[in-house]
């Protein structure tokens, strides 16, 4: 009797720990990193890189949030001067305390696909990066929504453990009743 209770208790504990086990996998430790700060793929974005810098701009409403890193080390670049030009839009990005930059313009809310030029000056380094602002693609966002294999595996494992626990409990209960009937 004690052995089955221990097995059932272990199954319940394992079921409770599954979400924790599924959170991180090889190469990912779930700590905040510059890459994890990026929003999903369903928003308009622009990406560009050179030998010195790598830049990603994500448009949300009338603002473009800009992530600027050193290309070789992926280290965020703080206190840079970033000038942006896309079509008739021109202006400078403002530095944020979290190491990102923001460029605000009401026309960004209506912007579709367009070429974007970034002029960057950081210390003694300067560069000119160009990229294309790509409009949001809701079909791509829907296609990638179910790409997380751990999310789907978690539900199957939890269901299988719950079923096994239920079947084991029913079997044990029936076995116990049969023993009492025989006596």
C-alpha cells in the first residue's frame, strides 16, 4: 500500500514540475538578454548590420523602438547618436535608460514597407546602415504561434501522467476492495 502511494505522490510531483522543466532547454537559460527583449514577429520591423553594428527597429504605433549592438560581440551600444531617414521621415532617436532607443513620428503608425537609413555615431565609430521596414505579416505570426514543441509536449505529458495516476488509483482501489471481499 505504501509503495503505490509513493508512486502516485511522485507522479503528482512530476506533473507539477513539468512547467519548470519546459521553460529552458539547451542553450537557453531564461535570463533576460538583449535578444529576449525583442517583440514577436507580428509587428513591422527593420534589420540591418555592418562590420561594426547590428540594428533592429520595431514599430509599435507611432514609435520605433531601436536595439543597437556591436556586431562582433552582440554587446548593446549605449549613448549613441542615431539619425533615421525613411522616405519623408527624418529625425533622431532618443536614448532610453534600458539601453534601447526610441524614434517617434506620427507617420510611423501608417508606414508600410519602406527603405530605412540609420546614421550611427558611437564614440569614435560611425556607420551608415540601410534596411527595409517590413510590414506586419499576420499569416506568419499565426503560422509561428504553434511552433513551440515544449508547449505542446507539456500538455501531452501532463495528460498522460494524469491518466496514469487515475488508472493506477482506480486499479489500487479495486484491488483493495477485492482483498477485503475475499477475507
